[in-house]
C-alpha cells in the first residue's frame, strides 16, 4: 500500500494510481492529520485496503508542491556509518554497534521544493527512511518488520564544517538546519516489496549520479536497527529512522565536493519513488 501527505492530509494511492483522502472516504473515522493516524495504524491499513477511489483523480495530476512529509514523528533516530564503503570513504572504522544521532524535528520537510544552504559545505546523504507503525521496547530482530508502517526516501543533509568542529562530532545539530530532513513522496508498506532488505537507493546532482547503493549492504539491516534502538529507547508509532547512507557523499571525495546554489538534488529508493530539491543560497 502506498500513502502520502497531500496538502497536509493522509492520502491513499490506490493500485490504479488514484488519490483517496482517507479521512473523507471513511466519513471522518480517521483524522486527516497524519500524526493522529499512526496510533491506529493497523486499523487504518485494514480499512484503507477497502477504499477504491471511484471518481478520484490520478496521482499524476497532484502538483508536486502539494506533497508533504508523510511521517509525523515524535522521535527521529539516525544511524551513522551503516555502509562499510561509506565508513571507508569517511576514513572511519566500521562500527561494532549502532552509531546513533538525531535530526531535530524542525528540519523535516517534504519531497519537493527548495533547500537553503547555510554555508558552502553542505553534503548529501541519500537514505532509506523507516517509519514505525507500532511502538515498543525490546523488539526482537525477527519481529521488527512487523512494527514498521512503511519506508520512504530520505536525505540526511549535513553541514560538514559544524559537524566536524570541536573535539566531539556535532552530528545532530549539523544535520538539523531547516529543510535538512526531507522525506517522501510516498510511504510504502513493507509488504509491497519482494525483499524490503534489498532496495536500490542513491542520488543525482544535476543529472550526474553521485550515490548508488543497495540497502542489502547495510552493516546493521533494518531489523537489527529496530532491535538495537529499542533495546534502549521505547519506539513510538510514527517515529522515523534514517538508516544510513552508502558511499558517494561529497566530503569523501578528493577534492571534497559540496552542494552549490542552483544544484538540483534528486534522491531515490527503489519501489518508493524520488524526491527533487533545488538548492538556494542563504549565506
Ligand atoms: Zn546519514
């Protein structure tokens, strides 16, 4: 099942590619607000599967700027160094355990639009984003996918100068400028994939492919991330996990390369779709 945030309302995309406003189609049984839907996720999915979208318009007629972020997290987790080729380009060791930071919620954004660059050292990180459908503590690896509402495309935009300043890395702050956590355009339930642990992902700058990876190469696959996080924190319905980026980021290049005003960044995950952002200058 494919869902989206269209004009701030939870929307189902039917197999015929029609858009159905879930709240309107269920006579208000579910809120139009996405953040209020995750607490009743299993019930929502059951009802949404019966909606056919007669008389609805095709998703291709929805304006890109209408799409918002399809998640509404109370907590955002992000995993660093989760692909060995990315750890190598960052000249860092592959970790023995999860490397975890957050992106503050004010950095969340939709899948299309502009991102203001606060400096000349902003880097790209295409990532698979996982959105929790059920919460829990001490979730077992083998049960983990059943706790997931869906996956989406994410960009973990990163201001490298701030990130690397000082004696300890400032991951969370340096990755939380406005617009630095775009997600979308669709939230796709795990059952839509033949193997949700093997999805191609990457990104392009001005048409040039700069990252090309596969989630099968994660050091800690999604079930291990969920088990590892929930060994400590209680995960809540709607929570977001940025699962790490493959190689090809700008800081690992010789010489380093960063995003510039006018650049178009296109990020994709197989079976989900692509996001498209234009960079503007704010410094
Ligand atoms: Zn990242």
